[in-house]
C-alpha cells in the first residue's frame, strides 16, 4: 500500500517564520495487500526543502502485521500524536504532485478523543 503522513504543531502559514518545525513522520509500508509495516520517525520539517530531516525511529514493531491490524496501528499512532498537539498533517498527493495539508482537529471524533484522553 504505502502511505506516509507528516505531522507538525505548526500550521503551514507559520513555517515561513519557523525554519524547522518539530515533526513526526508515520508510514504504512507494504504492497497493495498482505502484511504491512508501520514506522514512526521523529525529526524536523524543513519548509524550504519540503522534506523531513534528522529523523530518528520512535516506533517500529519487529514484525510485519496483517493489513487491517497494521492500518489500525498506523491510525492509532496518528491519533496519539494529534492528541499531543501534532495536528497539522501533510501527505504527498501523486495526483496533485504536491503535499496536501489537513487539519486533524477537523477529523471526525477528534474532540471526543481529546476529551477522553484528558480524563484521569
């Protein structure tokens, strides 16, 4: 399948004044079907070069997972980082040939998850 999302705390309009924004790059790696791997890396988003830099792996299970399980882990990692404030998401669109921005706070269920995560 292959899918990668880059999450920052900074809105793209702020990145003109922020040389490098703290970022997480979360990837779902594998073919169109079958087992997949999930990998999360932490580093910095370089707006000028439109790429993540200085990446260190922060999450990567030892084994590949069945497709549905891997997809759930991928989405769980995204949700975890969004709840930590990394709500500005970019993913590369090969159709548009550019990075596409999404505000994860606009994702269905974000406010409920945020409320639930703040309860003791």
